[in-house]
């Protein structure tokens, strides 16, 4: 049924338009969007006020009211596409999801936010129509993977709202990397490491020089600074948001974690990440960034970081995590120059690329080939298992040949 004819008649398929908008809002809330009763009233009034005559205008009115965060756009689009269509198509879709139905067509690739939207709509449909309880079916899982193992390997972009909540809880409990570097400063030591003549003389002054007891010192070790440069362009926003939960956990329990977000410009969100609540921290980051889910200029933003921030945050053996897909549209020469400068300014440069989730990934893009020679490790960042491997690498366990960027340049 066309949306324009449904609005013109003032009624939906199962009742009034206001009821359908209310049910649609409940489905969005189950999918993870922050929607209150006031937003539902505003949506109904907006639809009645503008006198919508097309599907595009109806979509725009609801989008303007319900979508408050950049990363919610993908979920809203999928929910709108599934909810505001004819009931016959929804019934066919539900029948195709039943077990035992052969799929003779080519399997469509899942889109970002599709699982969250579908789960929310199915839950809303089950709530509206009470069905008799189905008999419980037991499966033999001796030769299957456990749920936790499947979740660790699942792509963040294809997780449902419930799975994302579990993933965030797992990230909050993850063991932080225990890496330390030796500084040039010293601290007192009870073991005979290095003789400390100054402290020995000071201690002898208390007895007038009659008693001379040797004092020792050793080099002080600290956690090196961790600097994150995260791409928030349209192709990266789904992965950047979940990875920011990991960075928030590190910021809470570790000093000197500096976070920068970039798309077409560079934004320092270190202060926003210090909020105790992770959702408040991410909302503050989203409010501070003006180019979320837009384009990307990697070379230009790296040049700005090297010029304004490198000397401030890259001291004492700092490690840099660069999160981007490497798809640069501007000058490759500038990108290569700035990557080389960044690599020379830090102790360790780790590139996290979600495109590595594909088994057949090859470094064919010009931007990827320009960046690879200037990184120490090349890792995926699309699931919990990848984040666990990153923690192990930051702890000093190393990545071996699997994380060596020379594999993708044909040098191994």
C-alpha cells in the first residue's frame, strides 16, 4: 500500500495513522534509538502539519523527529523500509524466514543496522498479536559453536540491539593492556640496581656523616601514552562507535589516553571521553563532531594532527592507533608524506582496518598502498575477537606474521 494514499485516507493498514506512528516509534526504541513520548507526539503533529503527499516527505518528517544521532540513520532507514510497506510483503518476508524453505535466489548481503531493525519489528509484531506458545525444540549442539564464540566472531555492523548490548558489556570487562616503557627518570629502590650518590649523602647528613649507608635507585616505568585517530566517515561510523566504548574503558582506568576523530576535519574529543557513563561520553563526542558520517580526508587531517598535536601527545614512547579504511580521495603524495612523519614521531603505529574482515582482502587502493609501508602492524577491528587480539598486541605479546603489513605488499 502506498504511503501517500494511506495518509490521504487518514488511516493505516490496521488503524489510524497515529497508532501506526506510535508502533513504529516503539520498534525504533527496541532497536536502540532514544525516543520518548514527546518525540512520538511531535512526529504525529509534524505529519499532520505539513500535509504529506509522498513517501519521501513522510520519511523526512519522521527522520527529523526521531533521529538525533548520526549513527542511528542506518537503523532508521532499515526500520522505515520494513515497517511502512504493504502487509502482504511483510507476511511473505516472515514466511521466507521460516526454517525449511528453500532459497533459490541469490542471498542478499546484510546491510548495517538491518538485524537491529528486523529484530525490533518482529518483537513489536509479537507484542501486538498474541500467539499460542510454540513447543520448545531441543538441538544437539555437540558439533556446533557456543553462543559466546559466535558473538566474538560476529561483525559489529550486523549485530542486533541485544547483541550490541552484550558486546558493550564484554568490552567493559575486557582486560586492559599492561604495557610499560622505561623512562630516563629514577625512583628509589631497595635492591642494588644503580648507586644513588645524592640520596646516600643526604641520608648521611642526618647522622652528621658518622653513618654512611648506600642508597640505590632504578629507572621508573610508566604506561606509555595511547593516541587514537578514528575515522568517522559514512563507511566507518558503525565500527567507530563500538570501538569508542573500548576506548572509554581504557580512558577510565588508564592515564594519558588521547582520542581524535576525523572525517573532513580533525576533532579532539579527549575531554568528552572522560565522562563516567559511556553513553554520555559518546553522546558528547557526537555533539562535538560536525562531520560525522560524512566524507573523509585522511592526508589533510593527518597534516593538521602532525602540525598542532604531535608534539603535545606523542612523547614518552606513545603508541598510535589509526582506525580507517584507507580510502583516500585527495592527494596520495600528501597522505604518504604525513604517514611517514606520523610513523617517525611515535614508538608504534598500528593501523586498524575493518576491511580486513574479508578473507580475500588485497591492498589495491592507492591510499591503502601509500599507508601500508609506514605502519608497524595491520589489524582488523570488526568484532570482539579483533579487539581481544589488539589488547594482546598492546600488552607486548606481538602479532607475528599475521599482523605484518608486508604481507599485503608482496614483500613476504
